[in-house]
C-alpha cells in the first residue's frame, strides 16, 4: 500500500456534477490542494462506469491513490417511481465497478456518497448514521436507496476481508452552482430558483408545489465540498458520517422560497398549490458526529448560499442544466 506521505492522486467520479464542481472549485481556487497533489475530475463522457471495462481503463489511465466517488444515476421523483429497477441495477454496477476496481488497483482510500433519502421511511428523529439499515426506505425510490445502502455494506466487507479504509458520507440536501435546475426533475431549491426566474421574467405569480411547510436541512455545495476533502484527508472510520447543518437549521421550504424571491428580486405574488403532495414533513438528520470531529465549523448562511446560487444561475443561464 501507498504511504500517507506520498502526494495523493485523487480521482473524482461524477466530477461534472453539483458536488464535483464544488470540490473542483475548492481545490483550484481555495487552496484545497496540497503541494504535489493531482486532482482528476471525470464525467460520464470519459468513462461510463456502468461498464466494467471502461471503469478499469479509467483507473489504468490515471492510477489514482485516492477516489472520491460521486457518480450516480440520479433522477426526479417520477422517473425513480417508474424505473426503480434501472436505478437499482445501474447504481449497483457503478458502485461495484468503482469499489472493486479501486481495491484491485490498490487505491488507499475511497470516499463514496450516500444520501439522506436512503434512511428508513418509518423512523424516529433525528436520524443518525447508525440507523441506515433499520427498515425499508421510502418506496418511491427503493432501487436507488438499496443500491446506495450496499455501498456501506461493501465498505464493511473490504475492511473486514482486506483491511481497506473505504468509507462514505451522507450529505443532506445540497444546492449551489451547477445544480440541476430542471423544473420537474431538479432539486427543490434549484427548481424553485428557475421557477422564480421565469415568473419574474414573464410577470406571472410564483407557483410553489405543496404547502411550503415541510422542513429540510440545506447545505451549500462549497461547504459540503470542504467537508468531503476533510473526510478524504482526516476521517478514518469505515462507518459513514452525515454532512449537514445543525438540526435547528432545518427550516420550512416557505422560508427558502422567500429568500429566493429576495435574491432574484421577485416582487410578484407567491401561491402555494396545496393540491400537490408535500413529501415527508421533516427529515431531521443529526450532525452530532460531524460536530464531535469538527466542533468549530461554520456553514454559509442559507440566504447567502441562495443569493450566490441565484446570481450564478442568472449569469450562466445558457450553460445551466435546465
Ligand atoms: P449530479 O446529478 O449533479 O451529477 C452526477 C454525476 O454523476 C455527473 O458528473 C455525471 O456525469 C455522473 N454520472 C452519472 N452517471 C454516470 C455513469 N454511468 N458513468 C459515469 N459518471 C456518471 O450529482 P450531485 O453532484 O448532485 O451528486 C453527487 C453524488 O452525491 C451522488 O452520488 C448523489 O447520489 C449524492 N447526493 C447528492 C445530494 C444532493 O442534494 N445533490 C444529496 C445526497 C447525496 P455527466 O455529467 O457526464 O452526466
């Protein structure tokens, strides 16, 4: 195995996505990279990780010592509901190809990415890292969720049989530049930003789906990115760690909508379409483990992260994923 003192060569899968782009920003513009390190960000264009041969060729080409594994087949709620089997199989393959190839190529550490939506549907709050496998996930995206859960199982296996220190993080709702702003398939904040942008341009009311009362924890992608890099360098457990703002930062979607309206200078009426479903009323995740390791970390205030993301979206409308 490589020694720790050798500069890392880090391969980031899913490097073109929301979190990948944020890590790239921290590495390139915030001094997130140390002397001699190499960081390689790849998208599906360079290798389709569902395919084992392409995965192996990618690892042969870059010979990484470390991997941040972000690539995943993700989609909107309705696509998940229609194609649970495809989400299960593609993600099982992507994850097995990446983890097994990393193992065979003697990669020192892999940090993979789970999601807070994989937690049991029926649960007590706050949710913590020990509860991942306590009961079935929500039925709407059971394929994606089970494939993600298997990463944790597989990490445990690589440790027990081979002493590998492969681990995973669990971010709550991430938002920021390079998010998917699609009105139907995008994440909640980015889709709302796009809607607000259009409502302002067209002089129409802003229509928000649901009552606006469900509460969520949002983490700005750049904050999440700095934590990913910390996990890669410092966090030594196999068990996953939740990357989230504090529990009392969980706030109603309605409050975030007002921040978006303010950021985009939208002054028209805001209507809540209560005929649309709300989803879970809260999903409070505990960041107590993160706080134990990093008692002093601060997070970008939500209004500031929203303002930065809205500004990015307006300036980059042509290249944004819409
Ligand atoms: P994005 O949807 O923004 O990006 C997905 C990335 O995966 C893209 O780089 C995409 O490449 C790549 N990818 C997809 N399919 C393949 C494939 N078959 N082969 C190779 N690469 C592929 O994702 P996020 O940045 O939002 O999420 C990254 C990770 O974080 C995912 O694992 C996700 O499950 C997890 N996560 C995200 C959260 C969030 O709120 N955003 C919350 C919790 C977890 P390309 O651009 O070429 O399509």
